[in-house]
């Protein structure tokens, strides 16, 4: 299979897309195969995605007992999908793989943690996941867990004792710390301990739109000081008021660029399309456990302006309309993230 001709002059790196939720559910519950090839490849191609980061996010129904098992099922899904579709997808486990993907027609896939629920307190298990090619770690989702407080918690307690040791271990292993979803206190605790790379894979700017999931100016500056990148998040309630669109995302990009420089802006789209496909978002509230409902993973919201990754070029066009140069827009779409990953993935 060859690439369609690119419509626009960019390649994209999406630092956050819940594709594995859909893939894993279809494979392990519905016994489907070739999910990436059948259901996701065309959209990724149309959005000109070259590298997709795949978070391992553990649904509430599996926590805590089933977390490790679900995480391994995610990895198994990826391994089996790649067996079936090695002509069009490739796994990225290190900088060498990154170069190979960039020199090929294939789409590169990389794992990350969105919350360390799979390993709970056992931070020595980080090395196991690193060995599986997972180098990017977010400590929490919105809620608190054994290591840290997420952004909707309000006890101002930050990292736990184990959490601080986990970040020390991440530093020792050279893993990337993803601060998206952390509470403000957790953010500062973690960034102080982490000696390795830091990023916010999918967060916007509080200065444009206030949300607990967005970053304030001091946080943005701290990330930039450490050479970090910030992936723009397309979840409508983190972008702006209702009716918000790609132009508003360009405002977030401009705001961060004015504060610290455009080189720190990237894409962490977080298209909810994947969760809708997985049957986990935007409906059937009566079937969802109460904790999940409170957690907001089943919120219904208008995602019509950001329907799927196939529309990703809309961001590129919005950036150009917002007076970014072509070079700057290309940087945001993929080149800034590529540089960051090249610098921070293990060589081999
Ligand atoms: Zn998220």
C-alpha cells in the first residue's frame, strides 16, 4: 500500500490518541482483526499523521484489580495489529525506529501511559514497560491514584511518597514525564524531582480558556525552560466555549508562542472519535458505572467541529490563517515533536 499524495505540506505527530481503546475492545471483546488497517489507517493518512502516540488509559471498570491485565491486553493488541499490518504501520521503541519511520511510507506508533494505574505503587515495573517501548509517562488521569493527584482533585497534596520515588525512577531510566492531567501541586512536585525530559502531551493554555486541564503561564514557562513541548488538545471543553473550532486552537498556539516561543507548541489532538467508536463516550449513560459517570469519561459534548483525525489539516489551515508562517505551522503539526522525540527517546 502506498501513501496517498499529501494534500498539504506537513506531516503530523499526534502526541495523544486513544486508538488502542477501540482496537483492544474490538479485538478482545468483539473478536475483530486488522482494526488499525480497516478502521483507522485511512483517517490517519487523510490527517497526514506520521507518528501516533497511543496512550494506555485504564477504564474505571477495570480499576484497580484489572489495570495491569488491561494494559497488557493493549500492548498485545498493538503487537498483533502490527503483525497484520506491518506494510503500513511500524512500532517506535527508540530513536533508531523513529529514523526508520521517517524514512519510510509507514505510520509510526508509540506507547505512553495516561496514568500509572497498570503498575500502581510498583515503580520498579516502569523498567518492564520501558523494555516494551513505552517511554512517555503521565502519572495520573483526572483523579488521584497511588502516586499523585490529578487535576480535578482539590486536596492540594501533590505527589505521594511513592509518587516521588516513581519520578526518581523515571529520571534514572530517562523516561519522559507527561504532566497533562496533573493537579497544579502535582505538576510542581513532579517537575522538581524529574531530571529527564518533560512535556504536556495534550493540554491547552489557561490564558486563552480557563480549565483545570489547561496550563497556566508559570507552568508553560517551566515546561519551556526544560525544553518541553505542549500538545494542543482538541477536546472542545478545553479549547473554548461552545461552538469553538480550529481557529480557537490557533489562538492557544499563538498564546503559548507569545509566552515561550512557537518551538514549544505541538499537537496532542485527543480526538474523542476513538472513544465513541469504542462505545465509551457520548452516550448510553444508563449503562455506565457511577464512578465513570462522575469522572466525566462519558460526558456528552458537541464534537462536531473536531470529528476525527481525518480533519487534522484544519489545524494547519487555521494556523496559516492566524498569520503563522508555513514553517511555523509545519513545526506545530509535527517537526517540534519530532525534534523532542529524537532528543529524548533512547538511541536503541
Ligand atoms: Zn487525557
